[in-house]
């Protein structure tokens, strides 16, 4: 007996060492408390184990155990956000593999196994999950999709999905849809692997979101480590659960600190700043529940679940079944769902923290056609209600009147397009001939180009003054002087073209460059950035731009320290209240709705206000049956200061875009200057028609982030429009000077007879 | 936005130009090379104006650099990287305090952006040439044609704006063929051009209406591919014509005079002029099947009409085509001084004014805001003048340029002869490979055409040019070709 | 083989430097940013996309242009009297004394081993488009060249003419010119190695590799 205890004590010592290391992980090193000394004691004990007397050994073991317990309680009492992040990152934390083994009864990995895998960071498995109802066992088939961080295996890539890994996930989501089985999605990723290789990190995430928006099976997601866009790639779900010691964030605390502290590449980011950012980002489960970006928290042990916390897995299994039940029941009837949900509450009260994993009833997870439809509708409703971290200014009477007009208009369009569609085609034809949208298409094929030409070389206009009837007083070049001229042109100096060495471009005189040349180097065609106002003036028919929803403004929903001042500065600098401008406009008389992200306001980052305005513009395009143009002057990604409220705009906006496109809308995205990260990986990248303006850069992460994540340098032209075209991210590259003409042609070619498919 | 318009129009600056009377304070930067630089220097000298020249590494041995440094010292010549880089010109201009820029011909002479920049920059510099708006508006052939049509000035029949519709194009083509047939033209033909093109690219001749559609589509596709604009121009294809020019001089005070006409029909295959003669026609020398004097009067009148309409304000050349039956058509306007300006000056006399006419001098004077101080009635014409352009080129091999080192360059000295060259007489000269191998310009004057011809040939016979290329082969020039072509001047062959 | 490798190596070992004169590309005002004797570096990074040390700023027409070093080496013959002065195009500003590294020594010595096809005229040179593509596509693969092959375009007096290669047949081992550069007559354009001499060339390279210490 004693001999066994002595042998067991070896096991204890190993366990002690694990516990000490785990605490060190959480506290960021052995320096905290007396961890180092304690570990030394464990190591000493291990080497002297057989030299000590038995009772001495047990006393020592007991002391260490008690000391450890004390320290664990101490740590658990006051976990800071950065410590939660450390828990998630600890190699001792449970992984998807543990869940598959402990929560599911059997599983078969699909699309690769272990290292032999298109992307070992993404695991897909066909699995069965069981439920006990009064001692009877029922089996459910599900598709499990998730990230596998592994226990230190290099090939798992820390759970960072490559584009083809996300593609694999999407492929099996579609399999699940075909088979009509629910999807359980497990998010364990610090972020997507930021490479542009085909199909590209951003493009693939966008495609996933676009499909998940209307996936016709229940999806339940569980978040342990929710790293921004990488999490969203498999995270658009009907119910989102989150581990109590998990984190879900727009960016890693270190990344946020580097941006906030303007730390140069390779520079040391102060630890205090990282901790500060971790707190500001509101990334814990409680924070996210408050922000409504998750639906429920699954309780872990106070210091987080490790791979041997079997009780946790038991609970997780119960919760996953439960959540799937709820999604299914919601599609059936509200009452069934209510009573089911109420029962659960009662049960929790009764049992407190110890719980019963038995179910009262068995619920089948297959859905009828009408239930599937309802499922998708409910998902739409759910996401539309999320992420509302913006402010609404009180509207004046006048604009409220405008709102009334809007709703009347909506009725008009509902009748015109909704009802008429049911009627005979002849009536519709008659409408076509009298309405502008229809008549545009009736013109001959040569007409458009002519119109385009007339715009560039208009017939001489009648001038004022003595020579009123003399057409010669105005040269054919008059138009260019009447047009908007960039304020950049107002300086007597020259600038160098970045391609001067390659193409021998001469220094450009600024008034020429930003005036007549539209910011384009006449030698090599390099596009110098121009302010967004230039596009407002030169892209659309003069006077046709009518902005709307100006009353939705950016705010600081997380109360991120220092952000109020930054926001104030942006407002003062731009005279605008968000990074997006949404408006009605026309291009050669074709009416379109436009959303424009521009650089001057917080680098065109997307937060709640931007997402909401985008959604409203997209809906407006849908109700008025107009093409929808997203012109991206620049976007720096999701606004980190809005945390997951910003991240949630990715699935939200994509979902609305999907609905627009499904209803027959023509959605065109044009990228200019720099377009990166979240927006590209969602509501922009999902467009079937994406175009880059020359000299623009398009991608998921910038060169610095790529270097820091992958350790590899990327070529200077890695994100160039030309390479984006090569990889198939965009369909073409447009010259700025021909933007208007190309846009018109694109609308004519890609649009249906009404510039709207159905 | 308002501010940026300000930079494009500066009424105050224009006013100062008008008020300025003492030209002598000006300092001219000569933004050109070779013989024109030398002629501009001479004009400056005559006007008592200071000047500086610029040169590139390749041109360091060029005569214009030597002449400038000999006369004004080392500080009168600045080495720049490229004659075609406007930034270099302005940089040197500011450094040496130049107040006016003479662009010569080629390079910036017809670059309205350069002229505009000179005028509107923070430190304005007078551009010796017309107002930039005029350069711009007459720089476009389509625009010029449009204005001419409005003023009832004959232009080559055809479209005066790009055509985008095939039906429209075909109708116009048919009309042009019909018109030529009515005029009794035996082999009528039309040209189909890409509107955005230039320099001979995207042009095809159509001789039968049947193939028009095919050619039209080809050019349209070409234009779309090449220039991104599928606009096409259609015009009558002119054959068998003389190339005439009208020399005008206008001041900033709405004064307009002309210095007669020139005939520049003799050209190399690349449409480069080789022998020019003034006046444009000489009915006393050769018989024309039309009233030549009347045609000359007509084209002068038309040219003046257009100049007045656009308020032209410097020297300019109106290029005309005159067909064998004496019909003139306006081709284009060159808003600059031309190489051959001096043959017009050579046959012109201004009463009450001493010495020969120098059009470059007049150009500088008027550009700096002076009045002409004479009118058309003070200008008379006397004799015939021929210009010969001596070029190191192989006429037999498609006028291929020759390059190498010139070891001997001698020509006679005569009172009836003026030779301009940047090639030094006293030391070997390597022709820079970066520029055209023009060697010299000879201007011959005679009491009448016959005498001018004899003198021209005499000059060519007595001129000696020797040199060899890197392989030791002797120099090739066009002296023999010029001698042969002198016989062809002013005749319809 | 008729070259004395030992002598060549000794020569380079006694003076392993190459001086690069830095001239201003165009007119403007000069502001120096280095000191005499200062070490400077050339462009770096995998794509040589990180510019070298800032040598001087040349300002013309309100455009201060940062002129960075194309070579790694030491600043010499710095003309401090030019500080703040207006200079003409081509004015020498300094010399950068560059210490040749192993690869460069190999390159220099190879010039004496390979058949060097020199520029017949002072002109601009280009590869014919097909050849340019072939060379670009697979740098590792040997590109064979035979007499009579039209490999280069010579651009002279605005006219382009095809140049027929007239040296011995062999492998294109080295390209000495930059596409479209103005090359002086007699300057090397291509380095060609006869197939049977390839082993010898490899041997020379091998020897320099072992004997030269950077």
C-alpha cells in the first residue's frame, strides 16, 4: 500500500508541476508569487523522493498541495482580462480534439486526418452526439467543424486557418446542408492565417459568411478563442455559446497595444499597455454577453477547463444539445420554444451548479422546407438586431418628413415591384417604357458610349456676355475647368512618381497632376491618392448625389479610453460623423445606391454606425430595386475601439448583402487606395463583382501583420491590384479617369433589363 | 476649389505683361539646343537682352554652349539632365533669375501645360509664344477644324468630331466618295483614323465603299484596344497637293500682320521637311493651272480670320494643303516659331526699319508685350528664298540617320547666304545619338526664283563635310539629294 | 587556360575596392546627410525594396528628393562646399568606396574568363521580347545562344535595329546591362561561356569561393 503511495507521489509531483506551470501561464511567468520556489521544491522532491522518509515525503506533498490550492484560489478570485487571454493560450487548455473525444460518442474526421490534411488547423468531423431521456439513449448526427490548436504540434499552426482550411469548412457545411444535419462549430483560433494565396484569406472568409448567411440547417457555435475574422469564418450561427474563460475579440491585446502605442515594427510593446488594451477591448465572456455578441456563457472551472476536466465536457455536451434543440424549436413554433426554454430555467434553479444532463423529451433535428425558411429568417432577424453600438441624432421635423416620404416610397416600390411581378408581363413592359430605369435599356447599343463621350467632350455651351451666341468663346476643353479640382492641386511644387526609377517618369507639377491628370502619372499610369470628394464630384451625374442617414453617427460604445477624443478629432477634421457616406446617385441617368468608405475618418474603419448605414443603404437598394455600389476609397478594417461590436458587423452586413443579391440585386464593389481586413473578408469580398482601381492595394492583413504572424516577408507588390486580379480576388482593374465610363458599362453589362435580375 | 482656379488665371500677372515697355531688363532662358538656340541668342543680342542656355551631357560640345560661354561666360550655360524635363528648365530659370523662356521649336514650344505653368507659377516667367489657352485650343486638330468650319474656312472634308456609330460613319463615307466623284477625282479615297491616335498609328485608306465597314470596325477595335476610346475620324484622302504655310505675327495688342507664304512640299519619307521656299507659289517662274496669286491671298486672308477669332498673340504658322486644281484646305496651326521662319523673313522688308527682318526677334518683342510699331502696309516682299536642311542621313536607305564624328565642315561665305549650325568648324564633332542628326540650315536668297535656285546649288556644290563612323566608314549626308530636289521647288510634278 | 587566376586574385586582394562616384541626377539644391568616412549601406531586403542610407537631399521645384545609397561602402571625397548650393545636372557629390564581396569578385574575374559581347555602338540596348521572357521565366536554366541569333535590340537615334550575335556559341552566363540603359561603345553586354568551358568556369568560381574571405 505505502509502496504504491510512494509511486503515486511521482504522479502527484507531475501534476503539481503542471499546476505550477499553468499558474505561471496565467500570471505571465514564474516570477509571480512564489511559483519559482514552489517549482524548485517539487523538483527537489522528485530527485530526493526515495531518500526521504515516507512521512516526511507526505508532509511535504501535502504542504505543496495546500500551498497550490491557496494560490489557485487567489488567482481565480481576481482574473484580469489579460489573464483570461493567458488561460486561453495555455497549452494545457482543452482543444477541439478533447471535445470530440468527450462530448461526442463517435466521430470520423473528414477532409484529412492529423498531419495528412489540407489544413491541420481546421478539423471537420461527422459525429454522433447522444441524449438520455428517461434512461433511453437517442443519437443525433451532426457535422462538427472547428479549429484545432493541438498540444504544441507545429503543423496545427496554432489554430490559424489557411484559406483552403476555411474552404474545407465551407465544403462540409454544404454537405451538412444537403444531408439536413445541424452544424456544431467550435472556435479556437487567434485569427486567420493572413496569406493571399488563392483563394486568399479575406476572400475565403467572405465566401464562408456569404454561404452561412443562408445555410438551411441549424448552426450552433461555441467560442473558446474568438480571434476576429478568423472566428467569423465559421462563426455565423443561430446560437453562439462562449466558454466562461474564453475570449472573443476584434484583435489580440498585443496587436491593439502596438496600434494604440504606435509601436514601431520589432519594438517592445509595454506589458502595461497590453493589459490596458485587453481590458479596454471588452473581450471576456461577460463583456460579450453584455454586448449581446454571444447568447450564453458555458461555465468552466474558475481557472478554466483543462483537458482532464471531464465534468466540463459533460456540461458542454448538454449545452450543445440544448442549444440545437432551441434553434430547431424556434423554427417550429414560438410556444414550443418558450415552454422548453422556461423548463431549462427551472432546472437551473433547482440544481444550482451541479446539474443533471438528462432531457425530458427527445427532439428531432431535421427540419421541413417551411421550417428551413423560418430558420433563415430568424437568423436574419437575429443578426440585424445585433451590434448596434452607434448613436442616432434626433432628426429635425423636416428630415422626419423625409422619413415619411421614404416609407411612402417603400410602399410604392413594394407595389410596383412586388405586386406587379405577379401580374402579366405586358403590364410590366408598359411600365418599363415610361420609367427611366426601363427606358435606359431601350436605347441602342451605341448610345451609351456616345453619352460617355459627350460628357468628356461636351458640345460648346453658351457663355455669358457679349459673345453670347458665339460657340467659339468656349473651347472644347472648357469642361475640365468647370469641373471640381482637387485642393491638392493648389500648390506650386512638384512630386516624384514612385515608379520614376522603373519608367523614367518625370517629376510632376502638382497643379497639373491633381488637376488635369486626375492624379495619374501620365508616363506610367500610377494613381496618386485623391480625396473622396473628387469621386463624389466626378463619378456621378452632376447634382445627383443625395446623402441619407447622416443622423447615424459613430460613438464609443465600449467607452474605450481615449477614443472619445480621437472620434472628436475625426469629426472636426472631416465635418462628418462616420467613416461611411451613403447616398443615392446616378451614373449616366442610371439611378444607383452608393455606400462609400473613405480614409479621412478613422482610416475608413468599420464600426457599428458604418455597419448600420451600410445595411440601411443595402436595404434601400433592395426596396427601390436599384444597383448597389460599394466604393471603398479606403478601409483599414474593423474599428478596434468597438471590439466585437465591430466584428459582428462582418456577418451582419454580409447577411444583408446576401438577401439583396438573392432578391436579384446587382452589387458592385470597387476598391481604391487601401482595402484591408474585416470588411474585405465579409460584405465586400462576397460580391460577385469586385474591381480594383489602379495602384490600389487589396488584402486581408498588411505586410507588417503578415511578417509578425508568419515570420516571412512579403514582396512589396504582394497586395497590388494586379496580383489581386491574378489571384482572382477582383475581376478587373479600372483607370480612375475611366471610372465613370467603366461603371456605366459594368451596370449595363452585368445588370439585367432593369439593372436588377428579378 | 476657388483657390485652385486662382492658380490657373491670374489677371494681375497678365496686366504686368501688358504694361511692360522696357524689354531690356528681361533675361531669357533658351530651352532648346542646336541652331535654333544659336538663332535665339542672336535675336537676344540684337534686342540687348541677357540670356542663358541649357545643355545636356551629350551636347556639351555643341556650338550653342560654346557661343554662349564665349559671349557671356561660364555662368551663361547650365547643364541639365534632359531638355524635355520642364522641372529642369524652371529650376535653372529661377536660379539664374530668368524672366522669360524661349522654347524654340519642338520640346516645349507647343506644350500648353508648360506655358501655363510658366505663367501661373509663384514666380511667373513669360512664355515666348502665344497664350497657353491658344496653344491648347489650336493644338487640337479637331478643335481647330471646328472653329475653321464655323468661320467658313475650308478644311479637309470629313468629320469634325469622333464618330461612334457605324451607320453615321457609313453615311459620311458615302457622302465623301460621292463628293469626290462629282469633283471628277479619278481614284477617290478616304482615310479612317482613330480619333485618339496620332503619328500615323491607326490610319487606313479606303478606296472602295464596299470595304469601308470592314476597315471601320478594324480601326474602331484598334482604337478601343489602344486608346480606350473607340471614336473614329473619317476624312477625304488628299493626294497630289502642295504643302503651303502662312507666316503670321500677332502682338498682345490685337495687332495682326503676315509675312507671306512658304512652300514646304519637299519632304523625306518620314514627312520631314528638307527644302522649303518662300513665297508659296511663283507664277512668274512656273505656270499653274489656277490663279496662284489669288490662292495665296485667300489662304492669307483665311489665316488672319482665324487668328483674329482666337485672339492669337505671337508668331504662328497656318499650314495649308493646295491641290493641283488650286483648292486650299486648312490643315493645322503651328503655335510656335518654325525652322523655316527665316525664308519668310528673308523676302520681307519693313519700311522705315533698318536691317533684315528677324522673326525670332519680333516673336520675343511681342511676347514681352511690346507693340509691333508697324502694320501690314509697311511690309513688302522681294525675291525668293530657299532653305536647305543638311542632315547626316542615308537618303537611299529610307533616310536612315547616320552617326559618327565629323572631322571637316566647311561652307562658302556669301552675302546672299546664311548658314546656321551647331557643328564646330575647328574641331571634330561627335553627333549625339540621342537627337536627330541635323547638321546645318542654309538660307539662300535670290532676286528671283531662278537666281535663288542657282545660288542654292552653288552653295551645295561648295560645301564640304567629312567624317567617319565607329567602323571607319565615311559620312553619309543628304547634300546630293538636296541638290537634285532644288529643281523641283514650286512645281506640281 | 590562359588566364592567371593567382595573379588576378592577388590583384583583387591587394585592392578589393571599387569606387562609385555619386553624381546628382538633375539640377537642384543639395543638402548633405553623411560625413566623410561614414559607412553607408545599399538597398536591402529580399526584393531590395528597403532603400539604402540617405546620402543627400536634392531639392528642385519644391520637391525634396531623398537620394539613397545604391552601394554599401564608405563615403569619400565628400564635397562639403556644395552644402546648400544649387548644382547643375551630373555634378559629383561624393565617392562611395565599396569593398567587393565574394560574389562580386567572382563576377569581375568571370569577365576575364567568359566571352564578353560588347556594345558595338553607344546606344540603348534591350533584349528582344521573346528572349526577355525566356530569361525572366527561368533564371536558373541555361539560355543557349548561337551566332546569328537575334537576341538584342539596339536603339539608336530613335530607331530600333536587331543585333545578330556574332560571338562563339555558348551559354548566356551573365547579363551586364540594365534593360534600356544607355551603354557606351565597347562596354560589356553579355557574358557567354562555351559549353566545353563550363566545367572550367565552375572550377574558377569554386576556387574563388574557397580562397576569398569577405
